[in-house]
C-alpha cells in the first residue's frame, strides 16, 4: 500500500481503482432494487407517507451511488459522497421503525463501496462502524432485546465479511486488468520502436552498401587511371624510338612498331579486365617491374632502348 492509501478517507486513490467494476455496480443495483421491493412488499404497516419517504431515500441512495461509480471524485467530494451514502443507508434501515420492512441490503452495498474506493485499513474501520450502526438499527427494531439478536448479528457479520472479500477480489482484478492493459500498451510501443529501429538499420545498411560500391568504383577508376598512364608512358617512349629509327634502322623500327601495337592491345585488355597489371608483364618490357612503384614511369628495358637510340 502506498502512503496515500494509508491516510484518511479524504485522500483520493487512482482513478482506475476509484471507479467500481462493472460487475460490482450491476450487483449493487440489483441488491438495492431487491431491498426496495422487499421493504415495500413485506412492509407490516405501509402507508403513503412511509412509502414516499422510503422511495425518496432509495432514489437518493441510487443517485449518490451512481455518482460514485461513474465519476472520478476525490478529496473532500469523495468523503462527502461516502458520508451521504452512509447516512442514506442508515435512514433506509431506520425507516423500518415507521412500518416498512427492514432493508439491510444498503448496508452491504455501502460496505462494498468502502472496500472498492478506500484503502484497506480505512475500509475495515468504516466497515466495522457501519456494522455496528446496523446492529443498533436491528436492536431498535427488536426493542433492544439483545439476546434475541445474536443469530441475526452473526448472519449479518458473515454477510459483511463476504461483501468485503468479494469487493476486494473485484478491486484486485480491476487493478490487474489495468496493469495488463498498460503492459500491453508498452509492448505495442516497444514493438513500434523496434520496427522503426529495424527500418533505420536497414536504411543504414543500404547506405553502407551504396558507399561500398562507390568506393569500389573509385578504386577501379584509380587502377585504370594508373594502368593507362603506365602504358601511355611506354607507348610514348616507343613512338619516340620508332621516329628516330625510321631513317637509321627501318627493320628495327618495324619491330618497335609491332611492340607498340602489342603494348596498346595489352593495355586495352588490362582496362577491360579491371585495370590491374600482372607481374609477368614486366618481364617482357611492357609492364612495371616488380620492385618499381606503380605509376607513369617506364621500366628499365624501355630506358635502355631510349639510351641506345
């Protein structure tokens, strides 16, 4: 129990616990209607006056009970309504002295309201006081012949105990239902957040995939650029060699021309295959040497040929 529930009657409870359950409210209406019919039909001396008074107090009791069961009252309004409900129940019982049959069911309904809207400690105290008030009412009916009241007192005490237990069970069921609905709502919110996080993760994965593709394309472009630069450097040297050998050594110029064509064809093949230069191409003088940094510089054989020319 919280500290608020252990205080006096004016301290409100949560709205969900303060409103009586639907089953309890229907049972209370049925009990009030049954008690009214019993008080009228079994009345030993029914007159117009006591009938109208009995009916008016019953209607007032139903109005107060409906207000408590429907509206979320708290604080001093809760205490005032409970006071009026208790007072009307006592007046209904005292009207048995005016000729109507003793209607004891409003006492039980009021006790059920106590255990439905008050803390357990406050409800027990109020229920005991209400039971004592009903016993006084019963004693007045029997002209304070207390020995003859013992069977009725035990029966009424058992009825009060049953109503208290029944009201507490309904209240606990209502609290458990509210907590289950709250947990279900939290679970739905968690599922929505999880779904949103999954969508974000999926979006991030797609962005990472696209970024990886862009980086791979940039790497291939750099490799192709390096490959073309290397082969163009070789072709440039070979073309210079051919131009110088055309007059001095035509046969050698023809060989260099064929070699330039082969280098051009190999460069096209390298570009189509991804722009990579294998290590074996350096052995024939048309690729970078294994120990030479990949770039625009020609290999040593091409340098030697240029020097010979």
